[in-house]
């Protein structure tokens, strides 16, 4: 048996800008660094033996204090990178909605149907994220690990964990910045211990729980 801690990156400069970040390599904001430290403190007593991260800066910077507290190197894993939004990256929501004929409405109400020009489809992102989780769990079976990743990827993973069809993906809540989802992995199966926990950050929470995105 092992425990897997999935952490969304702290608030990034892309979050402050708004719109779609995707593979654009935004670093953490000053608040994002604070959130990363608070979450590392929240996890300080957990027996984490390996820290794995999306190679994007905002995720690596979130992983840094978790790994640093344990004198661990961060293992980059592209499977946990954010969805590639292609031509949407850096664009405001309103701009995407107008330029791509209601594409944001599809994203919001039928997320699984989204296909980003020059990027990924939601289905591709889902398959990539779920496969990365399964393969990582198998590889580190018997060892507690932490994974730092991104909003859309964690949403896809939680949809899989809840055994919900991808058609219901939009019904899975978005994880707050620097929130933690804890899983138990035993005999090849996952069980959610808690999901998208962010109350340890108190007044510094950003994301779906607050108006600051």
C-alpha cells in the first residue's frame, strides 16, 4: 500500500492574468510561493519518499519546498503537464468565446468535447493524465509519493477516481491553488482519502473557493 498526494500548483502569474495558461511557462506569483510553503508545512509529517512534478515552472516551484524539506530531487514527468491549449493560450475567456464561435461555452458545459486548435483535446488530456497516474502508482507501489500538477489534469484524474464518465467532467470541481488530494493505492486500486483540500491555507486560498483566480 502507498499514499499519493496530488498538489495543484500555487497561484501563478498566469492565474493573475486570467484566461488559459496551458503549456505557457508562467512562474508562481509571490502569493503562490507563500501557498507552496504553507502546503509544504501541511505535508511536513507525511512520509513522502519521492516528489514528482510537471516540468512547468509553476508546478516545479510548488514542489520545491516539499522536496527541499526532505532533501529530495524533483522528478519531472511530462504526463502531469497542464492541458495544451494551443491557440487559446494567453487568451482571455471572452476572446476565446468570440473568436472560436462559443468554444468557451462548450468548455464550461460539455468540457469533454473541447478540442483546442494547435493543442490537445480534453479526451487526449484525460487519457494522458490517467495513464500517468496509473503508471506512476505502479512504479512507486509501496512508497508514498507527492505529485504537483495543474487544474485540468487534476480535474481529469478526479473524474477517473470517482468512476464518472468523461461526459460528466465539468461536474468535477476545480482544485484550488496549492490544494492537496490524498489517495490510497492498494492492490492496483485507488481510494480517495480527501480531495482538493485547501483549508490549511486560511486567508491565502485562491481558486474556486475565492474570487481570485
